[in-house]
C-alpha cells in the first residue's frame, strides 16, 4: 500500500471489501471439516458486512481522528481470518478448525462492525 493510501484510509477500506468478498468462496475449502451450516452462517455474516461497506462515507470517516486506524484494524482482522482459511484450517482436526475459524470470524466481525458503527455515528 502506498503511504498516501494508508493516510487517507481508502486503500484499506477497499481491501476490506475485496477480501470479504473472496472469503465467501474461500470458506468452502472447509467443507468436510466444518459443519456446512456454520460455513453458510459465516458466509451470510460476511455478506451482511459487505452490504454495509458501501455506506462508509470515506470523506467523513477518514478525516476523523482514528478513522484510518479503525480501517486498518478491520483490515488486519479480515486478513487474519483469510490467512487461517487459506493456510489450512482444513488441515486441522475438525474440532480445532471449528474453534480456530470461529474465533477469527468473531474477532473480524467485531472489528468490522465497530468500523461500520463508527461510520454511522458520523452521519
């Protein structure tokens, strides 16, 4: 990421949305390890987050104190989840895969929802 993109937050926000979209499909790699109902629920949760992302008014959020940091924190949690899914929660025993992905999903959802809620508070 270019330094200017980090300062204004637009690049992290765009990457959040792009990674979330990819995660919907990537979660299917866990089929057979993780209950299909959980995968579906996680996919629905991610779709809800994606639907909320366009309402982020970049001019307002990224001009506020902490706005860029919130975008970067959300991106970090999305990347953590992406890494867990990509590197092979599928290689873990089923119980560990459920727990590991579930915990990463919870942390990611919390950070992205905090980012979205903060944006809403500025409107």
